[in-house]
C-alpha cells in the first residue's frame, strides 16, 4: 500500500497537467520503479468567461486577456472597438473617448477594478498588457453604480493566479514610419501558502505624425462667399510612459483576506506643430511647442471577512493623486516677422479618497443580499498663467489664476438576487446617491451644486427549461449622468485664434454652467441568448432609454466681462428630453457548430448594433444623441492551423457616416470609419511566441465637419486628417 499511494498521486498529477495543456505530449512511462518526490497538488475550478456571462442575472459580457491581446494593439481604444456595442471616438491609432451604444458625452461609466478614476484620468493611460479581463454591463446595478446610462465598462487589472507566472513581452512597431516601442513584464508568485502577488510593469515610447488641414468658409444664407481661412501643416507627437500595477493577496484565515492594489502611471510628451495660414490679416504662419507631464499614484485596499454562516463583510479604501502639467508656446508670424506670441502654463492636481463598506448575506432560501455605504471626497486645484507677447493677457486676470474645487459623494444601496424557481432568477435593488460640488473659480462668488438621485433597479433571467441552452433577460432601471466638474465651474477659456474683439461662431470661447442638473434616464432591456453545444453564442438585445434634462453645449452670442465686444460662447445647458433605442446582435462560434462540414479549428465572430435617437426641441431629421452613429459592425475570424505552430486572424470594423444636429444652429458630420486588422502568430515552443500585427490595413481619411447657421451667416469648418497603417512585431516569452 505504501508504494501504490505515491504512484496514484503521480498519475493524478500527470493527468492534471495534461488537462491544463492539451498541446503537451503525453509523458513517457518511468524507466525505473523509483518513486518521484511529489509536490503538493491543488485542485481548483475556474469560473470561465462563458459561465460568468451565462449565470449573471444582470447582463454581463466578459472578454478574456487572450482575446484582448490577440491583435497586439498599442492603446486600449483601438482594442475595444472590436467589442460588441462599443464605439471609440478617435481615429485609428490615436485613442479617444470610449462610448457604449454610440452615446458620447460621458454616458458610459468607466471603472478600474470596480472603482471610478479621479478626474483627469484617460482610459488610454492603461496599457493593454496591464489588463486581466474587461467586463461590460449593459444595464446598471445598485452595487456597481447608477451613473451608467449607456452601460458600464469595468477594467480588471492583472490578478494573482494560483499558478506561478513570469513573462516578458517586447514589441517593436511603426506608425507612418515613426517608431513604436513597448516592453511589458509580469510576475505572479507567492510567499508561502498564504501570500500571493502579481506585478506588471509596462514601458512605452511612441512617435506619431499627423496632418493639419483645416478650412473655415463663411457665406451668407444665400451661399455668397464672405471669407475663407485655411490652415495646412503637420505635427509630431512624442510620448513616453511607465505604468505599474500590483496586487498583493494575503489570506488571513478561512474566508478572510486582505488585498492591496497600487497603481502608478508616469508619462511625458511633447508636440511640435507648424502650419501656414491664409485668409487672416493678423498672421500667415504659426508654430507651437507643447510639453505635458502626467503623474498618477493610486492605492487600493480590500478586506473580506466572514461574519458567521452565510454572512460576509467587505471593506474597501481607495485613494490617490493625479497631477497634469502643461506648457505651451505659440508663435505667429507675418512675412517672417513675429506678430504675436502666447505662452500658457497649466497645472491640475486631483486628490481623491473613497471608503466603502459592504455586507453580503446569503439565506437558506437562495437569497443573496448585498447592502453597502460609500463615501468619496475629491479635491481639484488648478492654476494657469497666460502671457501674450510676454505680458499678462488682457482680461484674463479678471478670472484669477487659481481654481479650487471640492466634491463630496455619498451613496447607499441594497440589492437582492435570488432564484425564485428553476426557471426564474430575479434581481432587485435600490441606490441613493448624492453629489455636492463646490468651487472657487478665482473670481466672483463661490459655485455650489448639489444633485440627489434615487435609482430603483430590477433584472430578471428566465429559462424556459432549466436544462436548455436558451434564456431571456429583462431589465428595468433608473440611471443618471451628473455634470462633471469642468462643466460646473464657470471660469471662461478664451479662444486663442481670435483672443479679443468680436469672434465668430467657429471660434467660440468656452465657459461652465453652475446651474446644471443631472440627466436622468429610465432604461428598458430585453435580451435573448442561445448557447451552442461547443461554447458558441447567439444573442439579440433590445434596449431603450428615456432621458430627461439632456446636457449639451450651446452656442450663444453673449455680453461678457472679459471683452468690450459681445462674444460667441459655448456653454453646457440642460436642453430637455431625448429617447434612445437600439438592437444589438452578436454571434461567436466554432465553424463546425454552424456547419457540420466546416473545420473545427476556425472560430468565427460577428456583431451588429443598430441605434436610433431623438432629441426633443431640436429640428430633425438628424436630432440625435451627441456622436451616436446609426450602426456599428464587426466581423472577425481566428484560425489555428492544424498540426502546426501557426495561428492567424483578422477583424473588419465599420461605422457609417455620422451627422448630428447638436443645437438649432449647430450641425456636425463625421466621415465613415472602416478599419481592417490582422495578426499572425508562430509558437516556437511553449515558452516563446512571435506575433505580427497589422492595424488599419486599408486607411481612410478622417473628415470632421461643423456647420453653424447664425441666421445672418453660415460658417462651415472642414477638418481632414489622414489615418495610417501601423504594424507591430511582438515576442512573448515565459520563464
């Protein structure tokens, strides 16, 4: 018996290794009867992405790390454009705002490890190599927050794994001939049995070339030409960054743990641009030099402890500081001589601290109660200095050079999820959130704004047969979007093109509005999902949002304190109501799930989203939600060549032309967007992969057009920029 027991353990260990890596050859039988020395064997189960999606009562899409890194994207915006229902706002390779369901203007809630980031943080400041997975929630829950009119994107950073991991990824790329370099290092390990950690460090350097090609045409309502100005030139952007995130998991006892999650970003960039100007008497050429520095340090902690059978306490503390500094110098010339210079210095510092307590109660009747409190305090300090021809800019001194603002957020929630029957899973919740903003803009009276929102939320999951692969999701929710701090604080920003005297509708000044109210949305969702036998999925989702108090920037000619002449000013205002609705289709499957004769090594995926919206009080037919296209689509495939070390894939994404009537006098148009990506991977051995990626293989020019009709004149601005094909070669090494 003493010899049989170790032999059985050896066989179990070998079988476990084969199950984890099906590509590994079977182990050869031992040549000698000597028994090997065995390590401790841990048998664990992993919740797959499909199971997370399938079992969640509230609709959730989970994208794994392997899917995220497949194409070798250099920024998170390009990576996310392939996800169902997600629309990036920028050009290919240039980042931009992330939007769910095409809804711009902050309707999408972005979380990192379940927490909102401080103001000033951009999603492109996270390197794709730092991410473990991305979770997309189409409807809000009381626990994750109700500031999610379009939905929630939760970015989960690298987590400590049960198995050890030590990997290095080195990437060399090019964008329009400009070099792109990146190195990412990850280590998963443990100190003993109770202390596990994950550490990721990413260093990045990029150079990007862009065109400057802009034309402003002014006509009468009868289209008689009144004037035209044009800018033509180029810019070169250079950026370097160092990103670090870690997670330390300390198991204190049975069900008790303490987790620390530091996150740091250091970035520096410069942009140099030169362009010629026609149609302006003041200058005929200009150049600018901009320098930016970004520093962010955040620290998160989480404590979990059981409080008896079926009860668990969770405490969270997160905080940090974000500093953004910028210096710019603009030089305008006329016939080669300096006509005007402007020097700007800006510094933003954001401090943030949030505390949360959550109690989880599981009853013997399959009820899972979660209740919690959240408290968050934020402070922003901003200073700016503007010099014109070496002297303080006239009028701006009246606004002050210092701005201080504070926000205090208080939230309380409770939700219950339970299985009412084998066919029905139900989820009900209620959330209260209060946000108080107070700012001293450096001139005039202190600005105060307080918003209070109650959000009832209900979700249901129905399975006609508990053993079937079909299920129907339903949601009825209340969500909202609060005005951001920059929209509330009413310190003006004077347009540098026409800094004094009468400006035009194409060159407005900008100011805030302390009287803004939050946008409230009632949401309805119906989703049908069919899970295929080999892991595939077919789904269709209908959604609708009824929004009141819609916020949009409105152009108006105002009598202002910073100039003797009336000036055109863009200022956010609550307009009225809007309705948004759409259909989202998704399919992903092995080819042999759809056609018996198709190869099993071919994976297909596709998604199509159709959107419609109507903003009341604005003339149609293009009175849509800001930046929302009528549709988005993705079509892709992945193939692992049988009996070889090669795999490859491609993706085609498409967004049609977008025309929006933003206000009664302002209309915008964005050209069609079509991006073709591909990758080729060669596995030299289990610990070394080479991956070649190509992005935007068939580049299209990006055109943005705005038309302002003030009644007495029409001003049209055409801004055209080329997009470029980029490629990257990546070596992925495991030690």
